[in-house]
């Protein structure tokens, strides 16, 4: 699927991506740590289209016919992706709202399964978790030419957008990125478990690999809480309750892509099997979590199986929580889940779990 390095369209796309990367490296016009992923993405798209040094370096396409005019998402004049069929000289940022797998398939045909596809279906009222049919995230996780992400903050969106431009257009790797974009902002005045702090270069790189630690390292850490998208704020609140109500230290990890973590771990296992005498490769999820056998609770707004993808690569007890589990994805329920995991490991009396159920009026 790779074209010759001397191909003019690919060279043009690489140069355009470099211009976009330079623009994204500059200080953002909006404080991304305080705005929602949707608003942050809209501001970045507008800057890439009109800003100095990167003007017209990226093709921004909107798939929806109806528009919202109340925020920075509405930044493009493009109404159709059909011109993309006749050239690949620019990176593609495709803004859409597919609620079903059929609708997403139409988007991917339009985009030729190439570029950065951003869906804000989660911002619309729906009977489905995160605004999409359950089959859609499961299908995305199974498509190896797709790298799906569920960013929690505007800072994460910028990190993932930069990684996508680098991977797809500078390195010229095939496929596309998919970002689920929500409209909930961060709390700029939050405490040590906040999810609003600016990302360091190391954390931005780790976010593009699937996960990074949000909270400072408590001593001792007794449980690890992982969250993606809007669920990151929920697990951060659960960590606060664990500390305040039970004096239990918890690490909080943002996991923008459980799928990327699982694929990386699978690839590392396969490489180690084929190279038994070489220094073993360590998957990113293991680099993050292998220093402890404390329970890991991974939470997603999608079905439980999305977070469950990393379960086989985690030391100690692992619990995946999703929108299809009987437990609610609320901070009190996650506290009870954490206490139950510790009790099952013999680290707490089971009475703690019973008391927590009564304390938070869950029974």
C-alpha cells in the first residue's frame, strides 16, 4: 500500500503534515486543560486552516448537514469529502457524527479509510452508551487499520492529533485514526486527582501510546484506577473518595485507547516468541502497571469488553467496568468495586464493602 517516497502527492502530504505539527507545537489559542475535547478540537482545526505557517495545510471535512453555531466546532466551509477521491496532497481531518456502524461505513468510504476521523456522536442525546450503537466500538477495535481513541481532555486531543499526523503522513503508514469527542470540560481548580493539568512531553507521548498516569504516586498505592474519555473524571472522583473516606491511596491513569494498549501487548508477545534469545520487548501497559500487583480497575463508557482488552496483560486482580455491566459507572460504585477487590485479595475486611454500600446508599 506504500507509494514511492518520490511520489509528489505523498511528499506534499508529508510537508503539509510537518506544517500542521509545527502549528500544534505552538501555544494553543485556548487553554486546552480547561476546555472540552470537542471545543479544543474545533479550535485546533480552525487554527490549522487559517493560522500562520499552516494555513490550508489540512483538509477539514464535515459530514453532517446540520451545523451547530454555538462553539468552535463549526469552523469549516467544506461540506463533502468527494474531492478527496481525486488527490491525497493534504492530511484529512474528518468531523462527523455517525451513530451506527452503517453511518460510519459511509464516512470511511468517503474518507477512503484514511486520515483522522473525529466523531462527536457522544454529544447528542441517545439511548446508546456514548451515543453510538454497541456494535460500532466493537467493530473499530477489531479493525487493524484503525487506531481508536477516547480522549478525556483537550490536551489529550492535541497529543493524539500530533501522533496521528506523524504516523499517517510523515511516516506514511496506512490506515486511519478514530477519535470519540465529548463536550465535557475539565475543572481547572481540581485537586491532586485532577485531570486538567497540562501534559508534559513524556505524558503526551504516553497518551498517544494508550495510557499515562494522571495522579501523583501515592505512598503506598493500594489500587489502580483507569479511565477513558468522560470516565476519567469519574475514576478521579472515586480516587478522591477512597482517600477521604477510607484512607486508601489510589493511582489514577488515563487510558485514551485500551485497544492500542492491547494491540501493543499482543505485538510484544509475538515478537518475544519469535526472538527467544533477544532482550524481551515490554509492552507499554506493562511498563505502566508492572511495578505493582495492586488491583487494577479499568473503566470505559463503552461496553465492558473494550476495557477488558488489557486484562490479560495486567499483574494482579483486574476488573473491567463498562456501560453494559450491572454496576453503575459512578464514583461510589467504583469505590465499592475497589474495596471489594482489596477484600478479595485479603487486604481489607469484607465488612468495609458492606459498610460502603450503606454509606453511599447503594443498597
